[in-house]
C-alpha cells in the first residue's frame, strides 16, 4: 500500500501508520500561545523542584518507570502501529533497556550531583555545587521513542530541572504516556510538559529565552537548524545526529558469534538504529565464510505485518524511507556492487510500500553513496580487508562517528585499534548496545555532547563555586 510520512498540514498533526497506511493519530498542533504557557509553568515549577530532596525525586522516577512497565504490552502494540517495529519486540523497549537506564541514573544521581570538595584550606570552606540549568527542551525521535527520551528526561528531572518535550510527529502518543506516568507517580504539575508543534514552532521553543538547554536527536541538517535556533543565546545543545557505524572482523574472531551479532545489529528495527551496523570490514581469511553465513542468516528473517507475532522484520517507518534505501542500493549495484539476497524471497517487499527486504551488498567501494550516506534501513555492506591498518583507515573514512566494533579474541588489539578509531564508543565483540554507565556521544557529523553515564549531568547543571571564610 502507498504510505506517506507523518504530516503536519492545516495546523493538524496526522500520524500515518506504516502498518497499513492508515491515519493512527490526528489532533491539533499547538502554537506560540501554548509554548508561552508551558514555559511559564515550567519556570515556576522548577524554582521549587530544585530544592526537593534527592530521595523524593528518586522515588518519583521509579514510580514513573513502574507506571510505564505496568502498561508495556498496551504501549508496545500502540508503538508498533506508530512506527512499525514488530510487536514481538516493542514491549521490550519499556521492560528492558528503558528500565535499565532509569534505574542506573536514579542510583547514580546522588553521587554524580554531590558537591565537589577540593583540598582543605585552613579558615575556609570551599566547594563546587551543581545547580540545575532550569528548563530543558527535548526534541525526540521516533525510532526508539522511549529510550532516547528518558536518556535526558530522567537525569534532567533528577538534577532539578523542568522538562518540555516535543516528540516526533510519528510517535506523539509516547509523550502522552510519559505525562500519564508522571502524573501517576506524583510529579508536581509543570515539571514535565509536552507540546505537539510544527517544525517552525519547535524552533521558536528552542529559541525562547526561558529554555536553558536543548537536547535533539535527528538528522545533520536538522542539527544545524537547532544550532541556528539557539544562536542568540549563550546555551548549548546536545546533538545526536546519526551514524554510519562500522565493524571489523579480525582473522581470530569467533566467526559464528560475529555473524549472529552483526546481522542482528544490521537488521533489528529494520535497520533504523543510529548505532546500527551499516559497514562490515572482514579480514580476507574469513571473508567468504562470513559473507555466506550472513546471507543465510538474513534470509531467515520474516518480513510482514508487525502485528503478527511471527514477524521479525517490520516495515520501515514510511515509504519514502524505504525508497531512499532502494535508490541507494540500486545506485551501488549500477556502480559494480553485488546484491546477494533475491528480493523475491520476501514477497511482502514491494515498491511503493514501506515493506523492504533485508539486503547484503558486496563489491562496494567508498565512492558509493551506500558506503558514505547513512542508510538507516535493512541493508548492510561487507568489504574484504587484508590488515588491521586497512580496516582502521576505512572505518575512519566517514563523516560520522557514533560507534565502532572490533571482533577478535585479542583485547589488546581491540584496545589499540580503538585508540585510533574516530568514534564515540568502541565495542569489542558486541554492537548496537547502549550501556548506561558509559557516555552516549559521537564525533564529526554525529554531533556533540553526551547523554547517560556520570557525564550526562554535566550539560544539565551549571557549576557554582562557594568560597566561604570562617573568621575575619
């Protein structure tokens, strides 16, 4: 079926489901007056919230989490309708990684936000206190709409800030779920609010003087728009703008394990992961066996209606996204690449729909769009390399730098390669995973700033030094 993107026309938000092309959500957009009201409420509520004891904040965050978990099956089905991930996986976004991240940040907050006390100096009391920045605006994406949001929502509130969320027009009901869960948890009114906004009004929100920090996840072009929006203020924005994540399979790798995990890293969520595997460099000693194994595993995916429990590969978020991947692949094949999976094996994969078969490309080069542009779909490129040095050079030959993985039995080799990789995260023998104890960050066109880990609180607070003399 033909299917369009989520649309904002006639001041109406319309979310078009990739499942069947139907309109799943339709409601009025908000505007300048709503932004003004929300920010006034946020500023007022934050003044008191910053002084609420940490233990009370922690309890509310855990109750918020429990409220979402209690409705995970319902939320999962709703999420499948909005963005197309198979229903066998969507509840897990709530019960799995989201809970892991919230619990970690709740436990970490007292230590991360504690006063920093320098060496003692007689006659003085000196310390550095982390104060909340104030109001945090979050512009959230659709591909992992709960995970990416809580990465900032939870630490922002723990640090004493208020939050105003503008969620993707593709997954607007996630914001409703957050609001309901916070209300059930007892969060004071005004500390978490959400707005359905056009792109133009989202820029007005970010530009408003009452917004003290912006967190944005999306594309590079939109990232530049964010920077322009805040250019008249002395604030920063956390920007996660995508990736073209590489993997290197060394000759000593566990072949079966590498195939199993890298194929999953490439095709989970229909490849719509900022840290999904898009480029694989395999040492010549393992190349043929790796390619054969990857193709056979890819053929086992079940493409179909994501509401069917048997489906393991759902539609892409919209037809235009699938068409982009189709065009990128066709362009690579025209330049000499070879597509190893016959699309006829996946009858649901049809032009003019968001349903797209998995694909493995070989004979690719770095002059091809498929190896340079972010694909964000169920296609992975595999290249043969002869050495660590060649693999490293090719892995770094990208405008992006989110994660990179090395598959080997030699930890020293992985660490040495990692030291030279231009990336935010280095993995060994795993990929496509976010550890809440480590910063989620990137380099080059992937953006700037860090969420998660102890570092996530740096951008959500400002330091204040206290220099107190005991006697005069």
